[in-house]
C-alpha cells in the first residue's frame, strides 16, 4: 500500500497557499484617494512596480502551492517539486525585497532624489500594503520551512532504508 503525503506537508503548503492568497488580495485591494484643498492624490498598488511584482508573484506562489497539493502522492512529478520549490521561493524572495524597498521609499522617502514620504498623506494605503507584505513574508517563511523539511527527508543519508 502506498504512503500518502505527510500531514505536516499538507498543513505547511496550506498555510503558505492561504498567506500568499490573502497577501495578493490585500495588495490588489490597496487603494486610497485623498482630496485636499490644494491637491488630489490617488494611491494604488499599480502605481509602483515593486508592489505589482509582489502581487503577481503572490498569485503565482498561491497557484503553485495549490497545484502541488493536488498532485497525487505516487506521481512522478514529485521529483521536480523540490527544484520548483527552490525556484518559486527565489522569485517570492526577490519580490518581497522589491516590495519592502518600495514600502520603505513610501514611508521614509529619498531626500537626495527629492522623493518625499507619502505615508502621512495616504495612511490607509500604506497600512494595507504593510499588511500584505507581512502576510507574504509569513508565507515565504512557511515555504522555506517546508523546503528545509523536504530537503532533510530527501537528502539525509541516515534516513535510507526501513524505518521500523
């Protein structure tokens, strides 16, 4: 009788999937319009490439983890899952770097480039983006933990043989 997927794998993939999905939804919903006497300002995630990259990669991470959850336990596709886990985690890490750096620019600005901070003017937008980045970072940490567990089981030479 074939062995099924370990429960910790299912739980960790489900957590990563849920956090990537929530992060993408919150990022796509981040929008704020400010009408002051002297100016009108609209802030949305699509105005900054770092946030767009982060939102799209969160969707990719969510879909990837969903597909991996659907793969049967005896399939030959499991041989490529570790490699794809590494690739997806690298892309998610790069998108998080871009997203956090863009958020830092929004919050603190860059006085040398005369880019003033805007989080004081659009606090709800910045709060939504921050929530999305924190949720995505949590999903990334869960995905890295899953990758480490998978590598430990598949590469550890002491686990070769019967486990009775």
